[in-house]
C-alpha cells in the first residue's frame, strides 16, 4: 500500500490504522471516477469473498446512480417537450392573428413574430401570449378590426403598437 498509494498510507496511519486492512472498489459513473472503500483495524480482516462482494456492490451502486441520472434527464426532457408543445399552440394562435390582421402568409406572420420578439427582447412564446391575450374577448375583436383598418391605410405598421400593450415597440408587417 505504501508504494502504490503513499498519500493513502499516510492518511491511514494518521487516522490510527497502524495495522489493518482495507478493500477498495472503483466506481465509474458517466465519466466520473470514485471508489467505495472499506477499512478495518484488524489485519487480514477481509477475504477474497469480501472483495468479490464489494465489487458486486460497487457495480450495483454505479448502476443505480446511472439509472437515477437517466431518469432525471428523461424527466427534464419530457418537461421541455411539454413546455414546447404548450408554447407552440400559443405561437400558432398568434400567427393566425397576424395572418388575419395583416393579410400575410403563415411564413411572413412567423417572421414578423420572430422579429418583434427580438426587437422587444422577449421570448417568442411570451410575445405570442401577449398578442393572444390582447386580442381575446370583445375588446380584442374591436382592436383587431381597428388594427386591420389602420394597417391597410398605413402599410407596414405593427399590430403590436397599442395602448393596451404599453411596452410594445413598433415592428413592421411584411409587405
């Protein structure tokens, strides 16, 4: 032990294990290395069977850690996919609003939403939700009608410039 692991030998001696025995089984999980160590003050306290049993135990521990990590990563991925599906729905609604009010194609409406979210420095899903909320209900229908008339009379003005959305910036509709 002294030749192979001098630092460990010093630590063992400092801890009062002047004579004794130990078992060490490596743990390798996802590129990380560690070990499972057993110490005993009694010399020759561990048999070959104990060493084999420790290796099996270390393998089970490493497998359990890998499964826990995989499970956590899977839960995170599912949560991300659920969030993406929810935001996709609201973005599609906002695209429809832009298409209806601006008389533009689906691609042009999406490009408009992307540019608007970048100009306002907010996520596309948040901008889409604000737009859908802005146009919901009776007041929203009136706002759409006013915006449609206004955007036709002044080609290129944003539907996002509204008194009910005070932090909006002007973005140009395509065309």
